[in-house]
């Protein structure tokens, strides 16, 4: 039995969600995005489970090296590329595939002698997000430099990234695609779509798609649930009831006495807190799932504990409490209550929460 709380990671659900990517983008290859420890799910275990992915993408060199050391031998894309000559040498040594997105990286590539050339590299094009990438007008010149470099031995693809793919109606999606279309003749490898675009913008699929959040069973859209999209939750965060008490009108619950009972009620203490990644904003508007019934969080979130109102719920000490990822309580719902997005909740599940794979 793991220490509570634990995060149950459903590897069948992960595979199901990868199949949904194939269903939406049947003609594209798939970079499964497993940066930030696979959005909190554990990058190594996630990569091992996603055997049907064509390649993986991470943000940083150390994330990729960890995967290589664990025996993952597929193409590993570095979405933020390399920051120094040292990182370029590491990319070569560990057979990593950087995305180039600025002049500095191009210079490093021109100046550094690598023992082993790089393959499956990409050039990031700026199409409207203004975060990473070079302007379409410069693409031909940059591509020529990369494709003729001794350090690069396979065709370099062109990549860009949507700023608003979570909002189908946003005209900026089409504008970004127009920008990418300006350079599409320069290469036979194009990649644009993240989860939202995989589901809703078929024109953006091109040769490689880059799903992240949908693999983990969360919806990229505010107005469509994961269940609507037939995505299955991968992480179920579970804690236990460690105490049950009765409070009467006027009693304060938790730090600061923010919560004052308006009537006699039963309060259960649950073994999860912000030290595990449970968001403090859930104090004002959060619910947990106890045996299929929702119970409201009362009082502030402590480091290791929360209190919930179980006046209307039948509970016993040691009952399991699901914080998110059950049939009744999706992570998207909890994120909305916390005023954030599922990505943040998932990434913030801390190291002391045991991941249990099944
Ligand atoms: C994180 C990331 C993705 C995955 O995005 P989701 O919205 O999680 O699907 C795709 N491409 C790039 C460049 C990213 O940084």
C-alpha cells in the first residue's frame, strides 16, 4: 500500500488517449509530449507505456538525458533547443534532436565540432505567438544553413505553435496557419498541432502532431469536457480520511479561522495539502469525491491536510478520497474551481506523492 496521498496512473487510459490522437490525425506521425515529467505522470513510465508513439518531445536537455539513461531509444525532440555549446555536445552524445529557434543556436551549431551529427532537427517559425521562433522571411536562409551544416545529417523540418488552439473560433488560428503556409514549400516536414488543434483544426495536422494534455485525459477546451471527447483520465489523485469531528455553530475550521460553521456539521480531515500539490485556491470553491459523493472543502488548505464538509456524506476513517480523476470529478472541473488549468495542477503534484502505475 502506498503512503497517502498517491497518484494512480492508468496506463491503459494513456494508451486509449494515444489511440484517440491517431483517430483525429490518422495521417500524421506523433511526438508524444512528455516534458515536465510527462505533465506530472512520470516521464520514464509514460514513455515506456506509449510504445505506439513515433517519437517523444521534452523541453530541456536534462529531461531527455534522463529518458535516454532509462533506455528510451526513440527520437527525442528538445522543444526549447540547446542553450550552449555544452548542451549541443550533450545533444550529439545522447542522440537528441534540438529545435532551433534563434540566431544564437545557429551560431553554436556553426562553431561547434560534434563527433556525431544530429538527426531529426527542427526549425521553429514565429507565426503569431511571439515566444520562440524566427520570422517566415528568414526561414529559407536559416534552413539552408542548417541543412548544409556538417553537424546535421537529416532534413530539418519546420515547426510552429498555436497560441489559441484552445479556442476554435479565434481568427488568429487561421492567421497562424497562413504564416506557416508561406514556408511550407521549403521542407517536406511540417509540424504545428498540439492537442486543441489535433482535435479541432484538421488543416494543421501536417506530417507530425504534438499532443500533450489530451494524452493525459484532459480537455484542451473550456466548453467541451474530456468525456465529450472520449478522453480518459490518466491520473487519479487519492488521499484518505484521517479524522472525523463534529463542529457547532460559530466554530472555526483551519488556519486563520476563515471558515466559521453556520450550523452543527461533520468535518472530515483528509490527508492531502499544498505540500502534495493540492491548490490553495480550492479552499473557497473546491469539492472532493468520497465514495462517489462530492464534499466541499472548508477552511484553508494546509501543507498536509484539508478539511471537508461531510455532514451529508456517509464516511469512515481511512475511506479513500479522490481529489481528481474519478468518474464524478474531472481534473478540468477541479482546475476551473481553482481558477487555473489542468496542466498546472498536474505539473504541481509533488515528489512525495507516490505514483502507482497500473
Ligand atoms: C507543450 C507543447 C505541446 C503540447 O501542448 P498541449 O496543449 O499539451 O497538447 C506541443 N508543442 C509545443 C511546442 C509545446 O511546447
